[in-house]
C-alpha cells in the first residue's frame, strides 16, 4: 500500500522537473515529465474513486 503523500510528493517533484525542462526547451525531457504527471494524477483519481465506492 502506497500512502497518498507519495503521489502528492511525486506531483511536486514532477512539476519541479518539468519547470527545469521548460527552461532550456528540451522537448524530450518536457514530454517525459508531462507523461509522468498525467500518470500521477490518474493514480490519485483512481485511488479517490475507489474509496467512494
């Protein structure tokens, strides 16, 4: 069982890395971090959805 704080810290770290990738305009780095953020947000939404039902 992974605590919810892990996903929130992952989003924070992903946003920091994404901002670091945007500064030099590195498209591969930007794409990689963007996909990671989408996955983290999806995991949070799945966990929240599972608790409701």
